[in-house]
C-alpha cells in the first residue's frame, strides 16, 4: 500500500482531502500544525477526524513569533467579511509562508517514511487571495522536491497532490458528502467557541457552499 502524508487542519477542505486520499487506497499519515493560531478548536477537530479515519496523526508545534497575520496576532481584529479577499487582494488572514513551512515538514516526513505523495486541501477559487493556494505555487514546489531531495535526485520525486485545487466550496462539500466526510466534526470559523460566528469570511464561504447545494451546515443544526 502506498503511503501519503496529509496536511490536516480540521477544516472541511483538509478533511475531504484526507477522505479522498483514503478512497484512493493510500495509507495516510496526518500532520496537524499548532502554529500559534487564534484558537485550538481546529486542532481538536483535526484530531477527532484523524481518529475517526483510523489514521496515525501527530501535532507539530511551531512558533512564528513575528506574527504578520490576523490569524496569529489577536491585536489585529478579524473583519466581518474580508473585503480584501473578496476583491482578489491578499487578505489579512494570510500567514506569511505558511504552506511553504507546512509542506517542508511534510516533505521531510514523507522522505523519512517512504511516502510517495503529500496531500493538501488547497483550492484556488474561493481562496484566490492566498498566493500559496495557487496551482503555480505547487508546480514550483514540485521543482524544489525534484532538485532538493534525495527522492528527487534519484528520480523518485514525492508528488504534491491537490485534488481540490480547481473546485468551488460547493463542489468540495459535494465530494465530501459522497466520501462520507463527517462535516459535523470539522471547524472552519476563524473564531473559537461553541458555534461558528457566521461573520468571518471563512464562515461566509462555508455557508455559501452548503447553501448552493441546498444543504444546512451540520454545525448550525
């Protein structure tokens, strides 16, 4: 059985990606990052999802003391809906270099355990404001793998898998429902708490996706 590293944040995108990788027959190893984000709710969700799938998982704790993002610095207020993101500009919630950092950890892990693939739930449509969620970024990172790793030099490069990259949020939810993703366990809201705030832009896109399918987010029931 081929092995894969899956970056699992606790959100519906990464959960769908994990279930997709499992459906493709991969033995999945989940990486969950505690990087000083505003709350631990998403980390708790990621653990529950990994446990439900029976996949091995570990939490990687890292520090980004320079902050530079509304997700890291509580002194920066989260806007109700990020108009920068909706206009295509880089949003306040962008964490500098986050996916580069996460993928670097995943790449080291993949080489260590002999995994052939790294799965990440990035998608370019709703989140086009993030430069590290674009197809061009993953194409460039693949070149890094082919030139800067033992696996790459030996012509056995580890593949970056982005199965959601061209999907809308509604399409991702539809796929997740087909795969049996327990969306009740996922968490997307930028705020912690018992219920999603329904005011931040992450809640906005999540709600929009469920509504387009004529569904109700199970977290709101």
